[in-house]
C-alpha cells in the first residue's frame, strides 16, 4: 500500500470517528447547514439542525422565507454556546433587505444546534431595522422627486404668468 493511500485511509477513519462522536460539525457548519436548508425551503431537514425546544418555531412564519444569499462571518464560542455572525439578502414583494444578525447555537447532547428562540429575536430586530432603513430611503426618494416636480411646476407657472402679463400688456397697448 502506498503512503498516500495509508494517509487517505487514516484521514477517512479520523473523520468517521469525529462524525460518530457527534462533535465534528463546528458551529459555523451547523449554522451554514441550517440556513442553507431554510434557503431551499427544506424545513424537515432544517429541523435536524435545531434544538429540541426550537422545533415548534420552524413553522411559525417568523423566519425569512425567500433567502437569496447568505454569508457567514466571525464565530464566538465558549464550551456550551456560540454565535455566528450571519448576513442574508432576502426578497419579499420585490423588496430586497440585507439583514445582519447572530445565529445562536448551543451544545445539545454533544452536538451544536441552532437555538431558534435567541436567533429569531435577532432576525426579527434586524429585519425591522432593515425595513425601516428601506422605508426611510423610499420616503427620502419620494420627497426628492416631489421637490423636483414642484420646482418644475413652479417654473411652468412662472412662465405662464409672465406670458399672461406680456399678453395683457400687448392687449392694453393695442387698446390705447
């Protein structure tokens, strides 16, 4: 047997051992798996990534349905809990929102699992903040467009008044 073949088998056995022990998946791997299954709409598979106490929250409609893109960042963890910085682009009724939050995880029977109670609270806050930002930008654009229409309208009214005064002056001059 070649050296490469031996090392491949050793690595495969180590990976198999790590998987069988239940703690091979990092918090980021579990967060990534959870959100990817949510992105494709496989809530049954998503249930395998969450804590037992979180299962009831999968179908309550509070988590984003139409996830377009997901990015993961910094992971902070201790012996029993972790948070993974998560950013996702969601689309609802032609409105794109970029929401940034932490996916919360806890160790449950030796495996990292998503704590949807804590995660859902952050998702809700972040979605509200992103929605308010979008609303503020939309109002700002509306006010700007309204100002442009007023400016254009004022110029047209001013021209019309000037033309009317000129016509009155000509009519007055002809009458004399």
